[in-house]
C-alpha cells in the first residue's frame, strides 16, 4: 500500500508528482525487527531538504508515525521510501507550491551485501546534488546507457574529470595503502556513507577517473545495498574480496539500528 499523509493514495494525488517530478525523498532499510540504521540521519535529511526545496520543515514525528503504519503486518526486511511533495503542484506556478505532504511506499529489501557490481563511467552532473530529489531522468539515462553497454550501473564523472558518485549510490575506494577514500565532489550526502565515515578511518580527496581505476578496491554504498563491491570500472577489474571491504561490510552490519 502507498499512503499520502496516512491515507490510501489516489491517482489524482500522485499525478502532479508524476507530471513534474518535483519533490524529494529518503529511503530507509528496515530490518526484520523494524530497526533502522541511521534513522536520525534520515530524519535530518528530510528536514534539511524540505527547508531548501519548500522553505518549510517537516514534522518528523508524523514521518515516524506514517512509517510505523506502513510496517504493520510486515515481518521481513523492507525498504520504506518517504517522498515529500505538494499534490497541488502546477507546472506553470511552482512558486505557489508551499504545502508539502508525505507519501510513504514500501518494497521488499534484498539480502546484504548484493553481488559485486560492474560500473561504466559516464559524464554527468546531477542537478542540486546535495538534495535527494525526484528529478531522476538524467541519472537514470546514464544507468540505461551503462546497462545497454553491458554494465550494471553508471559511475558519474563531472566536467572537471573528477569521479563523484553513482546513479543512486555513493562511491568509495580503497587506495594501494589500504586507506578508505571518499571522492571530494558535489555528491549526495548519503546516510550510509555518513554512518561509515563515523565508524571507519578515511580521507576525502579529489579522485580522477584514472586514479579511481588505479585503486586497490572500489565499492558502492546506500541504504538498500549496504556496502557493495565494484568488480570493474569500464575495463579495469577490481578485487572484490579485499580485506578492507570485508571489514567495512562487517562494520556497517554491526551498527545498531534505531527504533521508530
């Protein structure tokens, strides 16, 4: 079931979002015991992004209540998406949209970690990269481009030649000295990335595509996948059983979840 402010959503409710793509969201992995890693960070994201996009905050108490409602009767791990948008949004008058509502949807979650991923580098820069927004056309086009070329997903590279992120994930690397490296670039401040940065020594530095291909290991990370090794970037192969990656996966799984 998909709900809007706790009520079953109608076609009329979601039509403005479908026609404009104007909104923002966060996706949370909920474990079988209904605990959520990084729940506080997800709430902070919704508040931050709503303030930037709509000029108003969101009631995180309501968000938690709607998530609890969506989980009633569910037993297995799942991914809950909370989307913030205005159902009265008009394409010609976006400035009039100032009453965001909360849509909650649920899907099943996959096992952690998923199989290693092959990524193709694609030139692309997301609009307003600091916001987890619903404007996904450009990013999904790069994913389609990569998949049509035989890869699993796209690794985004800016006009400055620096690696930034994946289509819906943060990118990370392990250098030849065994140090965890996060790209310094305009990227979405991912919740999973933030959790790992709190629990694992690392450095943040500009990473060119050539430097990325010279790393000892590479990985993707987001709420749905945890820490997913990259087996290749373009034609460069990576070891997927690197000890630093194993420790990072173990670290992530050991982070206690928060309760709603």
